[in-house]
C-alpha cells in the first residue's frame, strides 16, 4: 500500500451514528486521519443523509439522519474537512453512489483504505464496491465500528474478509503512516 496512490476514505463519521457502541472509534479515526494527512496522503470524507421517501424509510421504517446536528461530521474531524480531496454526500450505503465513483476515478488512486461507521453496512458496501470497481480495498479494523455494537462490527468484518480477502483487513498500526 503506497500512500501516494492510496486514499483514506472516512465513512459516515457523523453525530447521528455515534452511540455508546461506536464512540470509542472517534479518537482512533481522528488520530488516523491526522497521521495520514501529515504523511501527505489523500483523504475523502463520506457523509450520509436520509431523504424523505428513501429506501431506508420505505423499506426499513428508519427516518433518522435527516438534518443537522445528526448529519454533521463529528467535531474531532471537522478540522480535516477543508484539507480533504473531496466530501461525498450520499443517500445510500455505498460511497460509490451519488457521484462518488466519479470522484474516486478522478483521484487516480489504486487503493482505498476505509474507516468509519458502520462496519457492517456502509463501510462494507463501499469496500465491496471498491473491489468491484478494480481498486485495492482495505478496511482498518480498529478504526471502524458499528453503532449497533461489537457483534454487528464483527459480522461486518467476517463478511468483508470473504468479499475482499482477510489479508485486506488491517489495524491502524499496520498502515505506512
């Protein structure tokens, strides 16, 4: 993994996804983003919002993350937003939707390193889509979490290991920054 051709993709680190089960990952992600930036690496932030009539509302009866402060990026990461290569606003699970695929293609990266919330859905779906778009996806185990708890986080990592390869699940200390 070469930081010169790799982007760190920070998924849905938003107030509405930070719970007692996921709060522990906020300082880990903030530290990782800071180290990545100091090493000169590209960073992309991804932010979810749930519009009225969305599949989440219609099919899952879930109507959260409609407006601030739930949709806001956590305070610890706000200082890094201005330095980001892009901020992708999405209305579905994957960072590749809603124009994200074009942003990744323009970035010229060969690898994408994913961190954030939630391991079992938005992180997983984005990493699988990266794989299917020909990128080398990586998931940082200790810089991802689920707002639903440790069991959902572990389930996401298990499925990810089958979709993108167990060797592509790493810890923050394994990254070259």
